[in-house]
């Protein structure tokens, strides 16, 4: 039997033992944390050491550029725009004004001289603000980190990039002095507008080198780093001044400037005046992409010498702005006789909209398209003095109307063109063939699709202003082709020529007599017709164009070797009250051309039509045809092929029954009053004889109506030109 008191109770747990357990875990965490920290420090040290060994030398870092710079020059060699990064002059640390250093350090990195590349205090403070605020970590990059990012990294906000940035920043601090790092930073940081470095920024915004920066100017430049586009003084002066005042306040709080210096008003700083040539960017946006085709791949700075005339560009901009109706847009292209672009305006304000209406917009040309209709007619044998009838006409269900609804009856070609008679253009287009008119337009440089509906003669097919201007320039060149170009040569900064423009081989588009005849018509249009507002006191030839509901207004013309096209309208194609080609566009043309030709001699146009012999031959062979030239009808009514001896035989195609009236061979009619003979057989008869079969399903129009040469559905109302 066990003795009383021999049994012992288990000891109760005490707070001391619990405390010992917590100390154990704390000790373990401390040991493991210390080990991990030591291991992390070891890895960081190795990473920094490796990065420091891999860093380029200071001289190599100075020579590193971020991208290619392009200086664009006008035809006289003056600089009109600089694109890409601009680095200015490199300033050594001793040349940089102390106020510029103080301003940058105050706003970007106040503990710059006390940290080792990263700012632990600033990082902890940013984390605390994030945990107690909105949860977002504010910017914590030091000047050294920003330099590392600008030179070696991208701007991605990933953890990996931030870690690499920190390693590179510490490596930079270990290899270079604070003054060297600050010198690199101030010469390479981006300030907006393509300006890299304080010297480039100072020249861009204040028109003087950075060595002359004042306190207020230094504050403006330092304030740009946070958001170059938002605080740019050329974009928003108030925002730039407000940001500069923040910089001055920080400089005062940190004791870097006195109270009197902090009271300087940045608004009193004289900013560099803009040249007012922002419209030239329409041209550079069109021309510079061509460098990809003209040059081998290169990243060195280049200078592009262009055809732009600074004075003409300024005059073109003013002419478009002052004459374009409110709510509408305007565009202008001006070519020299060799195709050199002297001026290009793609809109009323490039800053508001950089869409280039001179080269990209597709709009209906209205009656300006009649250029190609009359060219085809003149090439087919018409002359400016030939008589035509301005009367109501219907072509396959389409009945064009003249502007104003009036008809002049019998008039000559010159008057019909000058007063833009739609009915005459329709008859001429039907007679020569709508496909022939389309081919003529293609021949003269129209690159857009062309309809062959009857309404196409009034400009229902959309075109580009630069293409229409090119076509009129070819008329100015007496019927020879013209190729627009804008780049004369490209050189390196040292003057080495990388590209030189060679004039393309010119092609004769129409005979001399056709070019002279159309020039006669165009000159009459300006002298007495719809283009009278384009008169400038010397010979001008041109054509107006207006579309239905006044949606588009055009004037295109030439004088003294300069060809200019003007278009006006709304981007949404809504009507513009009162817009007509003979008003605002013609007035803008005249305002520009008065300046453009002022230094050129007055040139008279060659409008004397010298007809070729085949149109002047009076004998019977001209009327009845040469057997070796074309099909003709012998005395028995047989169709004789070219070059085939005249022998009785069957027609060259099977005929069942009697020919329809329209296909019956007929004797050639006597010549007309002006000596122009009729043709030997009807069009339909010759079409079948030469193998040009009629398309299926072609409707038979009423006998009193004109028959189009190609089937054409009735156009929708409101399509094409009205004048």
C-alpha cells in the first residue's frame, strides 16, 4: 500500500515558460532574418560589383545618344523644323549654373548628396504613406536611379525593372562621383519637345544656352522632368509657371535660395517666340516617311533639304486661314513647273488636327473633273471654237442640270467650259466614252478608283487634292507629265550626301494642240467664266469645282510656272452654306498666288491650236477612209477590214435576218460646217465589227435619248458636281 504523499502532481505551466517560447521564435526569426539579409546583401554586393565592372566608361556614357535627330531645311537652306531628340551642347559640371543644379536637386532628389544611389529614408516614407493613404506608392526614384533608367532601361513599372534600376544606381554611385552623375543627368534628362539636356531645353524655350540660365528659367526647366508634355511652356504657360513656383518654394524651404530669389515671377520670363510655321508639319508628315525608301537604314543625325519655300508656305497658310468659311477646313498644294512642292497646307491648324487633307482626304472634285472630259474631247478632234448645244439631255435615265437651271442653246466649246455647262460635259463624255475620260484621268495622275457611270463627267469619283494639282501642273507643262516631290537631298551632319533627287523622265501625255486647246479653255474660265475671282493681274488658267449641296469647293490653276490647288469643305461632308469653287477657294488661290509669282516674269500661255494633218486633210481620202487605215464600206455595202483587198464577200460576222436600224452600214455623211467629217459607220456597228460585243442585259434607251458607250446604272441623286 502506497504511502500518503508519495504521489506528485504534474507542475503547472507558467508565464515564464511561455515567454521563453516567444524569445525562442524571436531569436530564430532574428537569426534567419539576419542570415537572409546577409545573403541578400551578399547577392546585392555581387550584383553591384558585376554591374559596376560592366558599366561603360564615363566618356562612353557621354557619347551615348538615345535616337536619331532629323533637321529639315527649306529650299534656301534655313532650318524649318528639328525632329527627334536634340542634345544641345554638352556642359561640364563646372559650366552648369549652380542654380540649375540646386533647382533639380530640390524638386527631384533633396537628399542627393547623402544617399548611395537609392534613398532608404525616402523609400520607407513612401511605403508608410502608401499604407496610411490611398495604397499607392509615390515616386521614389533618385536622380541616380533616373539616370540608370534613362540610359540602360525602359519605363516599365515592374518589380524586376525597379530592382535592376536599384542595382545599376548603386553601381553608378560606386564608379562615378556625385558631380559626374549629376553632370550626366543634366545633360541627358528629357525635357519635352525633343529636347534632351538642359542646354537643348534652354535653347528651345528661351533662345539662349544653358550657361545663361536665370533662377526663374532654371525653375521652369527643373519643373519639366515630372511631366514634360503637361508642363511645357510652349504648350501651357500657366501650367509651366505654376510648376516653376513649386520648384522655387522647395528651393527656399531647403535653403538653396534666398526669400528674394524665391519671389521671382516665372511668368515674366521671355519665352522663345514660335515661328508660326506649324503648318509645315503637314508637309514633313508627308515627306519624311519617304526616307525609309530613299535611304539605307541609318541612325546617325541627318539633314533633309526640301523644296518648301518658307515665304510661300507662310502665304499659303494665311490664304487658307483667312478665306476658309467658319466650321470648314481648307487645304492647298502648290507645285513648281518641275513638280517641286513649294507649299503644302493640310488644314487650318496643325495643332488642332494633324490630318492632312492635301494628301489623304478623298473628296468629289465637282466640275474641276471636266478637265479630263474636255481633254478627251480635244484629243478626239474637237477644238475650242467648235459649236456645241447646251440643252436638256438624258443619258440612260440620267438627266444632268446646269447650275441655275438655265440653258444657253448653241455655244462654242470655250464658253461651255468657261461657264461649266453640265449638259455639254455629259454629251461630250457620252460621245468620247466614259471609259475614255477615266483613262485620261489615270493618264494625268489620278490614283483613286474612277467610276464610269455617266455622272462621272461631273466629278462623282473621289480624288485627292495633290493628284488633281498634279494633273493641272501637267497642263502647265504643255502636256508633259509632272511628278510631285518634296525632298531635294539628304546629308549627314558632316555634309556627306546620302541621297540626291534626280528628275524623272518626262512623258508626253497629250499632243501639243490638245494642251494648247485646254489651256485656252482654262484661261477663258478665269478671264470671263466661273473663275474670275482667281485673277491676279497676269495670265491665269484654272477651273472651279463645286459639289451638290456645297459640300466641296475647289479651285485649281496655274500662272508663271506655278500650279496651285485649293480645296475647302467639312471633314464630315456636311454642306457649307455659300461654299462655291468660284468664291472662297478661288479667293484663297489668288491671295496665295499674288505672293508666289511676284518675283517671276509674266508668262503668256500658248493657246494657238495647231491641228495635226489628219484633221486638216481636205481630200476625199480623209472623208471616206484609206483601206489600210480602218474598216470602211465598199460600193456593195460590204465591210472591208484594214489591209484586206476589196473583194466581194461576206461580212466578217454572221448575220441572221436584217440588221437593226442602228447596225445598218451607211454612207459617210458630208462634213460638218467646221470641216469635221462624220464617221464611216455607226458606233454600235463598228463595235460589233471590231469584236467589242455589247454586254448582256443592256437596256434599249428611247430613240430620242443619247446612248452611253458603257452600261451605267442610274446614279443616286446628290452625286457629282453642280457647277
